[in-house]
């Protein structure tokens, strides 16, 4: 019985590897045939809308399951939430060939440690702002994120809820200075002001500094 079970296990491994190699070969072939397109785009062209969904949905579920196992293992080995600092980074990266975007919340642990704390997956074309509610939700924490997450309504909500944030603004952003503050001698800060962001037609209700 033991020998039969071992043989069956090896057979399962061989079949899984063969299927994975076949899938990889298909993806490489499609990449050459449809240059410049994502996996989602050329799946729709080659198979049609509904048949591509039948393939993409199980693959997406598989990716999510794999990521879940990775996150669970990382969290099991990581320090408790009490050891994490009150500053977190929000960022995203696009897997262009797969046509997906991974949004991450990173927490700092001690002086040198960084822990992936939360993740969401969207289509590559999805705007970063759509994931702010999922990733930014803790009062008393300072979140650092790039200009892709600029949202005036969300900024007002954070000010009202005691959620702090640091972000870069777009080059054409309208900024109204309200109050200037003295900078300590020798500081690397070049300008310290309380401002209101946005134009008369669309701007934040709360002041930022």
C-alpha cells in the first residue's frame, strides 16, 4: 500500500509539471503571436470573451490562493502587530504580461524590517485610487504613497478620521498657501507650509501641512 501511494504521488507530481510546462509553452507562443498585448487581451482575441473568462477566472483564483499561502507563512514568522511602527507604505506594481496589478501595503518592523501586510489584485488598467479604501483604514497611522493615489475626497476623509498621510502631488497641482512655518537651522526641509490643495471648483475641504 505504501509503495502504491508513493508511486501515485510521483505520478501526480510528473503530471503537474507536464501541465505547467504545457501552459508555459502556450503563454510563450501567444506572447510571440500577439506582441505588445497582455495575457488578458490576447486571450480575448484568440478565444473570445466568454471562453477567455472560463480560463482566466480559475487562473486568477490559483494566483490568489498561492499569494494567500505566502502571506500566511510570512505573517506566521513575522513579529506581532504591536512591534510594527505607525508608518506604512502603499505602492503598486504591474505584471504587464499577465494583465494584472498588485497593490501592496508594507509595514515597517523595527529599524530595518519591512513586512507585506495587505495586498489586493486588480486589472492592470485599474486606477490606483480604487484601492485606497482597502489599504488605508487605520487611525493614528501615517501612510506614504505616490501621486497615483491622489484623491481629494479620500484626503478629507482621512483628516476627519485621524489618518495621517504623506504623498507626492502632480506637477500641475493647484496649491494655495495658507500659513508658513519657520524651518530650524540646518534642516534638510526647504519649505514648510499649511496649504489647501485643488482649484476653486475641486479642492480639499481640510488644510494640509
